[in-house]
C-alpha cells in the first residue's frame, strides 16, 4: 500500500510550551491507523499539526508526497483531508440537514458522499433531519460531525477522540459506524484514549508518550498481548 500521509520529525509548540518532539508516522491508503496514549501526550496536537490548525515548528507533513506543513486548514481540507475534532463544533442553530448541506456547498470538492449516503451510515440523522443540532445528544452530534466531514468527500478522515464523553452503548454503535466507513475503503487516522475502541478498528498503532512515539506496530500485537498493553499504556 502506498502512503497517503507521512509525518517526518514533527516538532510543535504552543508559544514556549513544546508539545511534540519529533513525531514521525505514516498512513497508507485504505488503512485505519490509531494514535494511542493517555491524555496530554500529544495526540490532538498531532492531528492539529496535520490539519494546519497548529503549525509545526519543524518537520514535514507530506500529503501524497507534497509537503503541506504551513498550509491553511481550508486548503488542506480541499486537498482531501477531513478533520472531526474532539469538541464536535456543530452549527447549533442549523438543522441536521442544513449542517450537511452547508458542508457540501462549502467544501469545493465533489465525490461519492451525498446526504442520502450519509443517512445510510447514520440512519438516526435521517430521523433527526429537521432538528436543530444544538438539541442533539452528544452521540447524535458526533454522528453529525462525522457526517458533515464526509460531505467534503475526504480521502483521509482524522478522528480525534470520537468516543470521548459518550455512553458505552453509544460508543458501541459509533464503533460499528466507523468500522463501516473503513470497510467502504476510507482511510482513517484515529486518535483515541479508549484502547478497546481503538484496537477493534486499527490495522496499525502508534503509542505516544510525552510528545514522542514510544511504540509502533500492528494493532494485533496489542490486541493479543495484555502484558505489552500494560507496559505501554499502563491500563
């Protein structure tokens, strides 16, 4: 598989506070790759560095071999990378349908994702099409945020802590839906603290600690070796 995304020696800081210390990783076409680690290890900052929301101090972000480090977020989105942030950020006063429609019109990209196809993945959104997004539950807002990002027809989907704050039954349903996106061929980079959620989806994992990659390898290694999980993740 050819790499769609490559990070080479990324260092990122917020002012004088350094967060990432030489992150290198790659995501191949069709893969689901997961960034694992406890809160504060740099997972979200890695996502923000890719998406141009926080510019790396040094290093390269290669998208299809082209260095996009320093590009504006909207330019990166139009190049084919979609970002689902941890805090969801739905348009609260717009309906579910309007959230999806405005994303399609603003994306500047065309492709297979349409509102009916989003409803196929997230049937609940069809039921709630006329409801204002601000009145949705946390799980429903997460579905909407993912659906809205899909309306931009990304080739790579960045998912930042999608299970955060959701009830276990909602997390199980969300896992099924993300797994369906994977089966349909979407490339996914997932940042998660939830180990069970991550390992049920991931092909490969990178474990972060203090802003650096501590371990990388097949997800099967962590699924099958509880002592390795304990040593790397202290869970």
